[in-house]
C-alpha cells in the first residue's frame, strides 16, 4: 500500500518537470542555394548559411537544439534566407554568378572554402548582409543565447554602423 501512495505522489512532480523542460519547438525554413539566388533578386535580405558535414556531431546537435529553438527559428525565418550547405557536396553550385565545384583532392567543396575563408571547422555559420558581401563565418557550435547577437546584428543591418562586438555589448538580450 505504501508503494502505491509513493507512486501516485510522484505523478504530479513528473508532470511539473516535463512541463518545465518542454520548450516550444521552431522550424527554420531552409532553402537551397540556387533558390536563395533567385529569391534575393526580388526581395533582398541577409543570408545565413549553415555549412556542415554528415559526420559532424556538433552540427547535428546544433540542428536539434539551436535551430529548433522557436525564438531562433522565428527570427531566422523573418529576417534571412537560410541555407544548409554540405561542405562535402559533390556537384557544382552556382552562387552569386560564380560556379563552385567539389575538390576531390581535398575532399571539400570550393564554396565551403570560400564561405569559411578556408577555416573548415564545423558547424560553421556564415552571415552575409547581401549575396555579394564578404562572408562573415562563425565557426563552432552556438547555443541560442550565443547566436542571438550575430543574428540580430546582420538581421537588423547593424554591420553598416557598428562592429559586432560593440553591438553585442549594447544589445538587450532576450534569449
């Protein structure tokens, strides 16, 4: 009998724990690189490129946590063209009127090398204020709180008036 009381007493605690751990999930509307090129012509906006590889564990964790965070996903969808690009993609890709190819000798796509400035660490989040802008790569896994500043910096076009570090210092954090 004592065991049953203990079991029923734990049910509300379990429900409360599950309610606190549950967070609304978001979904980034990823598009391919060719689609971004054509959409950009009619509606220019910043571009976010998630450069990843299939073998990258931190890339998978960032997909499951950071990019599924509702605040992050909603912000990206509202302000960016979001592209996922596999650094080991084998086919040629046209981006900003330039053709990039796979380099079999180095086992990497030329576009990944260009976007990351040769810093082939994954995940690598690339921010472009426009498709013709110089890529601004940030290598490594980022939590929602860590990606907030660069997302808002480029999303609000602050790169034209201040540095990222000055923006991050003065911004009101919401995530």
